[in-house]
């Protein structure tokens, strides 16, 4: 039993050493930084717009009417001649 555990621990130590050496190699060559940039770029592209929101205005506003928008045309302005009305 102890022999099996010792073999397991030795294999575990060798795998940990290989992992540390591989990480050191990737860091020293810049591959890990390049992978980090591409992974974060991919992630930011995937979640783009996920946390954005828009506000819709649902308030009721009265229409702003002008005389030009009325469906019935207003009477034209006429100039009244005071002398014509008085009969002189």
C-alpha cells in the first residue's frame, strides 16, 4: 500500500514539474500573453452588448399643434374698409 502511494506521489511530482516547465516556456516565449490577448478579445466580443440597456420613454405627451396642422383651414384675413361700411 505504501509502495503504491509512493509511486503515485512520484508520478504526481513529475507531472507537476512538467507543468511548471511548460508554463515557464510559454511565459518566456510570450505565447501565454498572446493567448491571453486573443482569449480576452474573444470573450469581450462574445459578451458585447450583454450588459447594455436602453430606456424607452413611455410618458404621455400632448400633441404640439400649430394652426398649420389643423384639418380645417382658417378664414383668410380680410381688411375691412371703415368708409365702405359707414356708407360714405
